[in-house]
C-alpha cells in the first residue's frame, strides 16, 4: 500500500467520525482532485508526490463543507459541472426529474423540441437535456446573478450550441415563446419558511434563495411555475416540477383540470419518496 492510500484510510476514519455520509468516497475524491488523477489511479501516486493539500481538503470536508465546493465540480447524469458558493449543488434525486423529461422529449414526434428550464441554477437539468436529446432547443432561465455566472460557465462548456441562458425571472420570462414550448421543467425553491434542512451541507452552504420557497407553505414559486408553464406550453406540452417529499399532494392539486391540465401524476424518486409532479396541457 502506498503512503497516499494509507492517508486516505486515516482521512476516511476522520470523516466518518464527523458524520460525513460517504467518508471513503469523499476522501478518495479529495485525493484525486489534489493529485490530479482519476480515483481509480490513486494507487499510482508515488510517495514522494504526496501533496499535503489533501489534508486541507479533508479538514474542510470534516467541517461539513460540501465536497463539490472543495473540488469545484458536481456530477449530474453524464455531466461534470462547475459549482461553488452561491449556486445550488444539484442532487441525485433531481437526476430522476431530468430523466423523466428526457424520456418524454425523446418520445415526442417533434424534430427540434423547445424546452424551458425555470430557475436553472448551475444549468444541470437544461444541459443534460441538451446533451441527451438530439436537436433540442433549450432555454435556461436564472435571475440570481451569482447562480447565473455559474450557469454561464457550464453552458459555455456543455451547451452543445443549443442552450440559451436568460437572466430573467421565472414569473414573467420569455413572452416571445408563449404557446410554443414542448416541455417546461423546474426545480424551484420549495422548503417552507421556518423549516431547517437536516444536512449542514445544505443548511449552511446552499444559497437560501435556492432553498426556501415563499408563502406559508413554501410553494409560491411552484405556483409561479404552474402559471408560467401554462403560458409557455403549446397544447399537449408537458410540465415537470420537483418538490419536497411531503409536498406531493399539495403540488398535485396545483395542476387542476380547471386550469387546463390533464394527465397529472405524482411521481417518486429512486428511494420511493414523492419527488415531482408531471402534467400535460389540455389540447384544443
């Protein structure tokens, strides 16, 4: 065993004691980042090349700073995205939301589907769609200037030339696309005011604007997504919106038949928890 692997074992124990959910993985990710090698090649780092910055990174993770802030990267589906302070770190459960949207778009009999991602953050959902759906024209909307900056970096790296970033508010964005969009997707802020996220990585580091929804129930932004989707979508177009696991029924009823929605479904993530609602705009 090399010196680096010995240090990774010690770091794993420290991170586990600090309550980090995946201590071995995180220790290896930090080591790979510091030494500039893939995780699978850590055993090739010579003892003389050990970089003491590894322990600086471990100390930051031990204090529950997000791994993605330490490495500057977040992995989402097939993408490696730039992230850091001021932008929401995309979560694995949102990959299921993006996957549902991608599957629907691939099933559509539309040559170049038009997609809008409301509140794109880092651009994770929008860029996954651009990468995985051939010829999709993706519009990513983000009003927060810091998050917009991160999204811009990622669009330049991964945008496939088919992703357009708009510094607009999701409530009144893109009037030029009214009635022309095939699918609207959003992971808006939805944590109710006063609720406190359990994980310190979320509570202490994710921007509050991306976490906490407005209104007594935290769902005012979801209500705005419903109104904007109703305005933007063509007849028969789809909307996909993420929510907290205990908000499924409340979000479901926001997409009522009286407002023009049909085929409303409450869908689960990989853990079986309610995670997102999908609906289709009534066709003429």
